[in-house]
C-alpha cells in the first residue's frame, strides 16, 4: 500500500484491513531510510552572518564590499541584486500592472499591492 512506503526512522505505516493507520516497528526498513546529509554552513569572514546557501553569502558580502554590479541604464543608480534593479526599473515607467480587486487602485509592484490590501481592506 502507499502508506507502507512512508518510512519514518525505524518505523513505517501499515494499514490494517479496517482502514486504520498504525505504526509498526520494522528493522528491515532501516536500510531504506535516507539519512539527511549534513549541510555545509558558510560564514561571512567579516561578520557573524551564516547561511547554508553559497549564493546568499556572495550577495551578503556585497554589503561589505559596496559592490553593485546591476546598473540602471536610465539613471545613475546601481544595485547589488538583479531583483532590486528590476523593482527599480518600474519607477521610470507609468506602468502599474497590479490592480486591487476591491477598490481598483493600481500599483507598480505586487508587494505594494499586498501591503495596500493588508492596510486598507483587512480588519485590524
């Protein structure tokens, strides 16, 4: 059965004929258990910041180095992350693609629409 395939530690699920799920210990299932590999923790050598993701550490280090490789082609601003540049670029247009379904007000970014909805349309 499907339920008997979910291995949890040295126990696995077994379905009785009555349809109830029970836990049964089974030493044979220990060979099937995938043990999680320890994840390498990466630490910034300039502060106490730690992460399991190499890319996040590289982005964080830009805080210390001041590196801002993503430059706006319409103004002198630059950013450490592409997503920040992408969010900035909409300030140069009149485009407002995100519309509130309740009051029809339009916004440049989805996060601003979400904040609007929380502040204006949800009970506090």
